C-alpha cells in the first residue's frame, strides 16, 4: 500500500487502465508520491515499473487516435472548403 502525504493510501496496481484519462490520473498519483521523497527504494522501483507500463499504454492510445485522425483527412477537407470555387451550404 502506498501513502501520499496528507491523503488516503493508494494501492499499487498491475492492471491495464480503463482508458487514457485513468492512466494519466494514476501517473499523476505516482509522480506525487515520488516527488514527496517518502517512497523507499523498493517502492520507488515498483512505482517506476508501473509508471513505465502506464506511459506505454498512453503512447499506444495517442498513436491510435493520431492514426484515426489521419484517416479522417481533415487537412484535405479544410483545403477543399477554403477553395474559392468550393460549394457553399
């Protein structure tokens, strides 16, 4: 069990987060615990290991969204809309 100064304990987890926002929130808790300077050596290792997995999860989520945005061809749509001869609704 991990403790943050002035707050309730947080459990170390090895679960895959539900979503990007949950992963970021967990990373913020880990960073706060590490910044407190109160984590012992083994706890620091466990937190860093968990943080690495969360960062990899976040990167994969961002890559997936980026790819989906690229597939939408938004730049092409904007270019078409800005053309002087583009049909107006």
